[in-house]
């Protein structure tokens, strides 16, 4: 695990990316050059002791000297974050946690809502993007995130919305099942059981979505990894506030994850 860096770094921009959504870029070469997709940073939302706790954010984009986060304004901390301006200094701790391990297999990226945040960084890192299928899930057309960014990478993109206002009508997990069943009927390019070792699923999103992807990946005998979303206080494994139950006992999302093999998680 790379050395953790803490310091105050300059905000390059903090711009709206949709209703209640923002993208913030931070110039922090030491962190950016060590960061891996799936890892995260812990930010102090303003330069004071209030709010007391930092907020965790996945690396959304990673460049040589800076990185970008994607966030939604949902509470006091993110409201304060949205008020930060270009040129401000922000207190950053990172990189934290363990990221995704890229494979040479065919890849499916499945994102639900804000779960898209770490998956764009992963897609940008992967070399052979023609082998990548990206599935984006959202409630409505207006809440679909980062579709344009993925299209620019040349990946195969499919979208599912709950109300059918864009793409497939239904859940992103339904779209995943449909895709796998369809391709399983075409052996030369199958993503089914005959080619299980050639396909890996990477995901991020709500717990119910990840639980279903764990079931689907088990059915098709495909490895599946996900970045888990949990409330974090310390971000370094000390407080034990983000523990999840696994087949090997309780593990800390911030320290042992946030990326886990979905078959390791004990779903309740």
C-alpha cells in the first residue's frame, strides 16, 4: 500500500456536473501519482474543526499531477464542499484503501447512480477499451452520470433507467442479466459459463444492487469485484466504524477495501 499523504492542496476547479452534482479537481502530485482506481481520499470540507469528520471520495479521474472527485450535495459536509472555489486550499488525506486489480479478461463495469465515480478512473486506466462494456443505472434520464465521458473512451455503453426515460427500462442488474443471457447463446463471443475466466465484473452502487450482482456472478461463474459504500469516520482503519461481515470475519471497508470480491461478502 502506498504511503499516505496529508496536506493542504489547491483546488483547480469545482464545477457543477448536473443537478446537485459537482466535479472537483485538486492539484496534489504526490497523491495523484500514487493513486489507483478504487482508492479514495478523505477531505476536510472546510478549514475549521466543523464539521469534525472528513468525508470520503473515490478517485473519479487520476492524472499525473491532479485528481478529480465526483460528489453529490446531500448534507452539511457536501454543501460546504460545493461552496469551495478555484484557488482555495483544501485539506486532503490519501490515497487510502485498496483499489481495483486490472485483469486481461473481458470486462463489464456496472454502476448504479453515484457508483459511477470510481469506475470512470478504472475505465481510463484499462488499455484495451474495446473489451469493456459499461452499464450505467439511474432513476431517470436526468440522473444518468458520465455517459459522455465513457463514450469518449470508445467503450460499449448501455444505460438502464427505472422509468425507461433513457435506454433499458428497469434496473442495471436486469440489464446485466439480459446481456449475459444473450451472449451466452453465442459461443464465439460468449460471456457465459464457457468463458468464465475471460470475463470480470467490476461494480459500484447501492448495497441491494451489489448483492444482486454477487448472485448473478455466482450463477455465471464470473469473478466480480466492487467498491463498497460505507460511512467512514477515520478512513485509516482505527475506528472500526465501517466494518462489513465477510467469509473471513469482519473487515474494514476503509483499510481492507473498499474493493472486495463480492463472493466474500456475507449478505444479510
